[in-house]
């Protein structure tokens, strides 16, 4: 009996939320039979069933709108002076002598990329918009 009641309530719950109910009248459920001690009949009234038509659409004329978006801006390249590198050595008589290991030079350095928020004006063409979520 408990299993039949649980099954009956489950079917009833699914029928109540079903979007495919008939457009008019009631939805009937019968459990058991007249020969087996009677039967139970449920009549679930339909909620208003929405049929999409031209009233669900709205015309939006073309217009200008502003859009904000993230844009990646590449880092700048610049020249940086790299100082010369010297090494100190000692002669056989104990005098220090500086020897050029690497000559000074310019080196190109690229700064890291960055992101920036840009606001720009964009034309939105005319279109039809659905106003209900059932379509």
C-alpha cells in the first residue's frame, strides 16, 4: 500500500509540473480498479498554458550602445645600456691590471604586456526580442 501511494504521489507531482498538459480541461489519473476495492481518481486543473505568438516578441530599433572590454596592450621595447665588465688580475711583480671581459653595449628590453579596460561605442542593429522564456 505504501509503494502504491508513493508511486501515485510521484506521478501526480510529475503531472503537475509537466509543460505538455492539455490546453483545456483536467488531467485525470486512476489507480487500482473498481473490482479491486475501488479506485482513486485525481483531477489536476491545468495552469494557464502559454502559447507563444506575436505578442511574445518586441521590436528593438537600431541604436548606439557602449561596450566595455579588456584589451591586451603589448609592452614597449626600449634600449638599456649594459655597463662593461672588468676583471682584475695581478702582474708578476704584484701590480693590479684591469682586463675587459665584456664591452659595454645596448640591449633591447621588452616591458611586460598589460591589460586595460576600454569603453567604445558600438552600433546595435535592429532586431526582434523574445519577451517570454517559453519560446
